[in-house]
C-alpha cells in the first residue's frame, strides 16, 4: 500500500504551502520539511498535492505529474457562467434522439469531481442513458404502480392518474418525455459520510451545468422524491433505492424547444449584506 503523503525532498522548496492548506492540520513542518503527523485527520482531499508549487507531493501513490495543470487551462469566465445562470431552463420537451454516449460518459466522469462533505465521496450515479433504457424504466415504473394498485393499496391521485395517462401514451408528467435520467444517490452508512442529502443535490446541480454546456437539456425530477415519501416500495422495486436513501434525479435529453430570451423574476433571492455599521 502506498504511503498517504510522500515528499520528494530534492524537489520540495519547504514553503509550507501544503501544511497551511491542510484543512484538519494533519500535516506538520518537521526539520524544515512537511510530513504527515496525524493521518487519522486526513480526509484525502489532496489539497497538499494540488497546492505544492514544486510538484513535490505524492499523495497516496498519486504523482503530481498525472494531475491536470492549471496554468493556461481554459476556464469559463464570470460572463459565461453568469449568462448561463440567467438563462438556464428546466426543459420539459425532449427530442427523440439520444444524447451521444461519449459525451454523456465524459460528463459523468467530470461529475465525479463534485464536492462531498468531508470528502466522503460515497455517491452512485445510476443512469438511463438512452430512450430505450428510459422507456424500459417507464414501463417498469408503471408496472410497479399497477402491482400496487392491484394489491388494493391506495395510491395518491397525483400518482395514479398520471400513471394511467403515461401508460396510455397520452403524456408523461413524471419524466417529461426525457430520453435519459440520472439518479444520484449516496450511501449514508458509508464511513465518513456526513452530508448525504447535500452531496446528491450538489452533484445534480453540477450535472445540469455540465450537461447544458454540452447542449444537453435537463429537468429536475422532484416527482420521484414525492414517490419515495409516499410509496417508497416503488423506488425499491424500480431503482433499488432504500426507503430513506438520499437521492435526487435529473431528466435529460436533447432539447425539442429553444428559448429566445430569459425570464423576468418578480423576486430573486433576498440578499442580506451585513456590512459593518
Ligand atoms: C428541487 C426541484 C425539483 C423539481 N421537480 C420538478 C419536477 O418533478 N417536474 C418538473 O417538470 N419540474 C421540476 N422542477 C423544475 C421547477 O419547476 C423549475 O425549476 C421552476 O419552475 C423554474 O423554472 P426554470 O428552472 O426553467 O427556471 C424542479 C426544480 C427543482 C429545483
């Protein structure tokens, strides 16, 4: 097993940047060089590897040579991100064609960088990547609903009525005709997991951003959360999600609608700046 923290002593410039950037003070300067003093505090965030100006830190066997370099890396500026934020839309009309698989896989790989509390990284991305897979899920979902109805279990109207309409092919209030769906879940029993609900929501928000940047439209699928609250068996059967499993779902696909302008909100968030008096 690789050492958690190794320093190339010849390359180290002894600046202490790694020690200063360690969130839980696991590192210490010792005889002018950094060392891992409290490994039990380390959350493996790799800030020490990332911040070292000399590329002298090898973390858990990972060489700094294999990291993405930030110098000259093109990143979106404030204008680009602000424009996206002001015009992003929840899309509810999707084209027939599937999202290109390579692009989707690239997005999911990038999404693995979404932050998690205490760097617990316990997320699972379950993805219906194509219309075929999504339609299969729709069928499974309707069958599960029908089994429950046949079992004389009372289903709430908001679930029963759209299910009938979906089965008849009239409309798809649940999944909005999307060609794909991403379900982000967290294993809250995994070691070190402190913020499972926040972790999944943050990953979904980042998915929306990444997908939109690739021309893929998205819509939050809050409906599945209601299902988990009211008839959790349906999600156990169709997605293998436990009764209280932290999860959120995003619908996606190529858009069948183009928006020409942004909306004008009556109320934005209340901004409360607490300057000194
Ligand atoms: C947590 C959350 C859950 C949502 N659930 C659904 C949903 O189940 N179905 C749907 O069509 N839209 C859903 N939406 C989309 C909202 O209705 C939408 O964000 C809102 O109307 C504003 O529109 P915009 O996203 O285009 O700005 C959800 C949005 C959020 C943030």
